[in-house]
C-alpha cells in the first residue's frame, strides 16, 4: 500500500487529499470558458468549408451547420479529455485533471459520454448543476456523480 501521512491524516491516494479540491469549482468554470472559446475558434475553418460545400450543392450542404458546433466540440473532447493527460486544454491551463474513482484511465468514449451528460444536465437544469458542487463530496457535479469521476488539481 502506498500510504503517506499529512498533518496526522493517512492519505492513500491523490483523491483522498483534500488539498486537491481547493478552488476546483472556480477553475472548472474558467476551464469551460477557455475550452469553448477554443471550440469556437476551431469551428470557424469548418464553417467556411460547410459554406463552400453549401454553395457547391446548391444549399444542401448548409444543413451541416446544425450539427457543426456539437461535432467540433465532441471531437475536441475526444482528443483532449480522452488523451493520456485526461484534461482538455482549458483544464490543463487551470491545472485540473479528470479521474475515475475506480482508478481506470479516462478513454475517449468515456470523455465524450462525460461531455454529453454535462450538456444534458445543462439542458434540464440550466447552470444549476453547479449547485450540486456545493453539497456533494469532492465538489463533484451531477455528471461526475453519475459516472464516478472527480476533477482534481494537478498542482497540489
């Protein structure tokens, strides 16, 4: 067992260290803003391609505009949160990382499911999903509770 003692408490894993959760809620909100600015910027070149495709197909290609942003966002999450770093670019800048409570790594499919549940929660509960973090252990959101994940700081 890889246990250490910190201020008289036995800490067996990084997830048991209360310092790993200081400021996580604020950092998650800032990471979200950064990530969706990046998604917006990544959408621009694809929107230009869809515009040109629409011109070539006499308007039929413009139907892709309806799924363009979700497709870019899910692809972004697939390649960032589903990577070995287990963090999006915004999360990396805010020194955050998504971890599963069972200790397994976050793969690409799991990352996309995490993101889809986040957006489904937002559709149903609006931004009130952040209220769950005030009462849940480890400042977890509703989709974290459903999937057995936690977001921790990497700089502590």
